[in-house]
């Protein structure tokens, strides 16, 4: 009985600021630091030196470590990368411009309308990827922790991974390393690693079919939103751990004096995620044929 009363007290304390938020037409802004780790040990088929791997890792840092801004109200949100200026002569702008073709652009979510829109530039052409919000079956846990001034509750889910998610791609494990497979988290599955004779570059890569996601949300901000495509919990999601990516909220401003306009993007040809993935694959295959043919010509 004492434990039950203690839990009820915690819930009531959390609801007090939540009620204050609901009492007004509010808007908030949350800043997230995201980081994706990459295992460089298998890069270059074992032919790259440690110095070369270090140079590649430094170049990839701008893609793997980013800052995002989430502007949200009760039902809508926008999620955009914070713009950064590159140091003169760094070449980071060219690298970021190239890699932006393979990573997500500004995103809009509408919980009431069950829609997610993402602007995407792919090799000079604008697309607007439109789909329903992903269905995430969250399991609410009893564990709590503090993130800044907010008490957060743990939730977990298993979600399918998009086949063209470059952040989850990894070098295919040739030779059947059973030890690594056994170390996968419960609920994770990997793509078929059967070796083929094709010269398709995607034969050297794999994407896990499913990953376990751990999220930390706070009922003190009662909106069913969060970073990226994550949503569906009884409070703003302040932290996400998914595969090799961590998204952590570092700052929250409620009812900022200068509110950002939250509106649906309209730029680009409207396509579904499945249609956009096919466009990407076709373009990559076109480039492979073009440059692969040139290289074969040089060897001959």
C-alpha cells in the first residue's frame, strides 16, 4: 500500500506542471544532440591503414554528430537540423552537400492527421516524402531517470528498419561470425548475409531488419511527440537509443517569445517512402553502371 501511495504521489507531482501547460495554448522548442557510432574495423576490406580510417571518420563526423531543433505544439511538430558554418577551406560543405542526398531533410509530423512529411533533396531534385506515422507498439516500463529538470519514464519498442537507412548500414559479415550474431540485442534481426557473385555495392552492406528502441519520455510536457519519427508516448520524448544512434535533448524552451511557424512543407514531388527508396536505388544503380563501366574500360 505504501508503494502504491508513493507512486501516486509521483504521478500527481508530475501532473501539476502538465496541467499548467494544458491550461494555455502553448508551443515548445527542444534541442537534440544526435550521435551515430560506426565500426571502422572492417572498412576498406581490411586494406585501410589506421591513419586512413581516422581521416574517413573525421570526414563522417559532420554526418554522424548533429544538432536538431524540434518545434512542437499539441498535435504538430517540425524537426530540422541546426545549420552550421564550415571552417574556410575545410571542404565540409561539399561533403555535407553530397551526403544530404542520402540522409533525411526537414520533417513535419501531425499526430491528429496521422501523417509524416519529409523534405528531401536527391541529386538536385526536390521530393516530399509522405506517409502515415509509423505504428510503434510501446511497452511502458517502471524505470525512471532525470534528464535536466524533467523526470522521465522508460519505454521500449521493436521497430522495422528502412532498407535505405544509411545510418544503420554496415559492412556485411562474410564468413559467418556467429559470435557477433549472438551478441545482438533481443528482438534484433539482421539481413541475409549469404554471399553472392554480384558486383552490386549493396551486396557488401546490410541493414538490420528490426532494432530495439529505448525511449525516455516526460509526462511533464504532455505532447505525444519526439525527435525524428518517434511519437506515441504520454509525454515528450527526451532521449532515444536506437541501434547505433542516440538522440538526447539538451535544452527545452516552453512558450518561447519568438515562436517558430509550424506548418506543412509543400516543396517537391510528393512520393511515398517506398517510391522514394526505389528512386534512390535506381539512381545508385545508374551511377554504378556509369562509373563501373569506366573502371572496367581502364583495366582493359
